C-alpha cells in the first residue's frame, strides 16, 4: 500500500504506519481494527490529494488573474514612485531661498508621504510573495530608498 510522493511527508508517515502494522501483524500482535483504520486513513488521504488537485485546477484561472492584477498594481506603484521622485525634486525645499523652517516642514510632509509609499509597498510585497514573484517589488523598494536618501541629503 505505497502512496509515497518524494515531496509528501504525510504519505511517508502513512507508509511508516503501514509498515509498523505489517510488522505487528507478522508477529501476531496487531488487531484487524487498526489495519482497517490504517486502510481508511490511506483512502482518505488519497481522496484528499485528488480533491486538492481538482480544486487547484478549478482555482488556477482565478489565481492567474489575481497574479496578473497584482503585477499590474506593482508596476503602477513603481511608476507612481518614479513620478513622485521627479515631482519631489521640483518642490521648494530644493531652493535656498525657502528658509530652514519652511523646508523642514516640507520635509516632514515628504517623510509622511514616503511612509505611505512604504506601507503600500509592504502590502504589494506580501501579495508578490504569495503569488510567487517577490522580485517584482524590488524596483519599488529601490525607489523608496532613493527617496529616503534624497530627503536625508536635503
């Protein structure tokens, strides 16, 4: 009764149970009740694996759509960051005539805007990891570091 899959530790555990029951049966120690329970476990496990494959086939299009939507959101977020960096460099705190207090107030506002970008990036990163493309968010993270460095310099 072998249902072992090299990536499947549950099947391995069930195989170990089966071997143990066979050993006990050969030595006259086991009961039919345990053997029937083990067979039921194997049958349940096989049914569960089949159900999992069926569900995976059924939800695959939805997962694919959501993955594409997430990738699109990441690309849009990255474009928003690029635009933000460009617009940030046009703000008045880049000029010396603005004055220290006005510049510090503006920089505080920029820091809160960057914090919002960081929060959104973390949400997108979570989704990127779940949809198996974590590298897609890296460009946005680099842009955020660029923003933070720029603000730090100012």
